[in-house]
DNA sequence: GCTGAAATCACACATTA
DNA sequence: TAATGTGTGATTTCAGC
C-alpha cells in the first residue's frame, strides 16, 4: 500500500490535532484555513490510513494519587528473534507498562512503567523480571518528575513524504 | 487545593477517554452507563481540575517517513537544583524532544527524541549536548520499534483517592 | 436525570481546476 | 476526473428545570 501523499493542509491538520484534539471540526477548519467538510474528509482519510493512530486523553496521574515512573533497561539472555518477540508480547500485556522500545546498542529493551509507589514496583519487577525466564540483566531508574511528554514530535518538522 | 474525590463514574469516564477520546459525549455516556448531561458535566469538571490534562491525536510517525527514536541518558556536571532546572527548560524547548524525565539513581535525566535519521540525531546531539555547557556524560540508545505506547497506566488500576 | 433550544456534524449535490 | 465549496437534515451539545 502506497503511502498517500500528504499535502500541506494534511500536515497542518495533523499539527493541530497532535497538540489539541479536543476541538470541534469547525474550530479545526478555522485554524487550518479550510472549509469544514474538507477538514472532515481529510481527517477521515488520515484516520483510515492509520496516520492518525488514535485519539486519547492524557491524564495527570499525580492528581489521582502518588505516582512513580520506572524506566527499566532490560537485557535478554538468549537473543534470537523469537525471544525478542516473546518478551515484547509478554511485557505489553502488563497494564502498568506504558511504553516499551526495542533498542540498540546497550540493553535490548527500554520499558517504562507507572506504579503508585516503590512497593508496587517491587511487586511488578518480581513478577515481570524474576519469574519470567530469559532475563539477563535489569537496570532501573525512577522518576517522579516528567518535564515533558509528547506522543510525537511536531509533524511540521517532518518531510511531506 | 484539595483533590476532589473521584467516584466510580469518574474513573470509568477516565478509563474510556484515556484509551479512546474520539468518541462523542453520547457514546461515552452509553459506555459508562450514565446520562449524556451527567457525562458532560463530569468531563468538564475533570478537565477544569486538570485531571484530564489534554486531548491529543497520536500520529503513526513511521507512516510520515523514516523515524528514529533516541533514548538518551544525560548526566550533568554541576548538579545544583538550578542546574537541573536550567537543563530541563533548555531541553524542553527542542521540538524533537518528546519526553524528558528527571531520574534517580543513575543518570540525571532520561530524554527521548524523535528524528528522521541518524544524521538528524547527530545534528541534534551536537546542538543540545556539546555546545550546551554542564553536560558530564551522555549515553544514547536508538529505537526504530516501539512495541507499546500509552500516556498513562489504566486508571482503574489506581485507588479512588 | 430529563427536556428543549442552539449549535454542530455529516452527507448529497453542484462547481471548479 | 478528482477534489473543494455550498446547502440541507439528523445528531449532538448544553442550558434550565
């Protein structure tokens, strides 16, 4: 499937929605200087193409109670392709895990998890990294302060193809 | 300011919106088994309280062109409170930087940046980490595969206060 | 939680490049 | 031919009760 060519209007739409998707289609059309039906069509196409993957509400977790983020570097013991896949599938099922990246060089994965406190992390780590086989090494940092959080870099910084 | 007490309905609303905020208020009301006006009021309160921080569209960056994520551990040279703040403010201004966490133990910060390719990362790193003073050490991993990405862990996993 | 007015959405159609 | 702009009905939002 050929990646459909995005024009400047598409990029402007993406640029607006990636920072604020709470606005109405009418408001969107005003911001990108296009008509409402045009915006509606563009957004639908972008969504069907999977370029707009999904639309979510970001929640300020700290306001719901104590929050501890753990950033974990994981190295596997055996490193065949199926071992990577297996770890990935396994770890992604865990609700507390919010992000998982396959990386190189260094460790095999970087995992970010969100838990209430250190006790909860200990329980999580015990469950994910100890009982699960095929873990060679785990290195954990903790963070209670997230200075910046974006799902994507601004699209206008990217090329149009 | 006292954190307002969230009841079960609030948590159900947050639970839905944090995975899919593209739905209408009417659809939301159906999913959480409440009336539409009630949902509308709750969502407004949650938004004004900052519990719903914002609503965004997540874009599949890979569909817009080649994408390379860099996960960077940064250690500062001087580590006074104002040095931390200065680095944070400086790095957050960079559009390519999508996430920045202050961590412990280990490095002082974990930074995630999104660039088209290695050349762009090199340019970014040169700009952010070399010319900027007060950097002791930088350790970078690259990732082209993000197995999981959520802004938050599911709210239903958290306590109601 | 329900009802009604106002706004918005979403579609079919005519139009233009 | 394909995409944009105009007009209409249905739906939704959001106020007061």
